[in-house]
C-alpha cells in the first residue's frame, strides 16, 4: 500500500520499526508517522466519531483536524498524523473522547 516509484519524488525506506496496534504487531519505517505506517499496512479507519459512530480516516495529515486521535502508550488524544513512529510503541483505537489511565 506504499508508493514505491514516482516520476519526480524519491522514497527512501528507513530501518524497520515494530509497533503494536490494537494488540497486533505491525512494521513501519523510520521517517513514518504512526498514521502513515497504519495506512501503508491497510488500516483505513482510525477511529469512530464519538457521537455518530461514523468511521474516521487519515484526513488532513498536518495535525489540524481530530480525525486521527488515538491512544499512544496510554496517552489519549494523540494526533497520530504528526506523531513520529517509534520502536515498540503501543497504539490503540480511541474509544469516545479518550480516558486517562
């Protein structure tokens, strides 16, 4: 699900980074954000609206909207579109408005 070739841009894959999303191990690459790694792995719904239940996806990719809020290492409301992927992080789909643990 990644762009491999482009007529103008070049894409260098960094080292592999393992992380967990909703209890399952995934692999991304150095330089990915959490959202880009999940998107490349085929995860398109990043959560659901707290009132309507509608699926929310990768939208603005610059941290302005709230479509990508998830719980990262126990911290709710992390904008994963701008959060750098790090080795061993634990990412969870956020339920509702998020709860502090």
